[in-house]
C-alpha cells in the first residue's frame, strides 16, 4: 500500500482525492434530471478516476504519475449539481 502521509503527503492526499472524486462522479449519475449520455459519462469517468486511485494506492511501484487537477474540482461541481437537482433550479441559457 502506497498511502503514507508522513513520507509523501501530497501523493497520499492525491490518491484519496482521486478515489473520493471517482465515487462522487459515479454517484452523480443518479441525480435527477440527468440525460442518459450524461449518466454514462459520469459513471465512466467516475470508474476511471476510482480505478486510477486504486492503482496508485495499491499497485504503483514509484516513478512518474499524472496529476489531474480536475480531481480537485469534481467535488465542488457535484455538490453544486446536487444542490440544483434538489432545489429544482435549472441552468439558465
């Protein structure tokens, strides 16, 4: 297991953020008002992010890895979308 917050906290928090964002993204597919293509995209991206997080956390031996800053934005976007879905507000064109 590669999660060691005392040795490399940035890497460890990135792996945690990847997994949390992946779960949130996959869960966003269940929000009301989503189109079928959006649901498929959310689930596919969520599984990809969760899978990359699992890979980095449990399989990765060291070397180079990619940091996607989208991972840090996803929780905010999902919360905003969930708020709109719950309150019934729609996006203005």
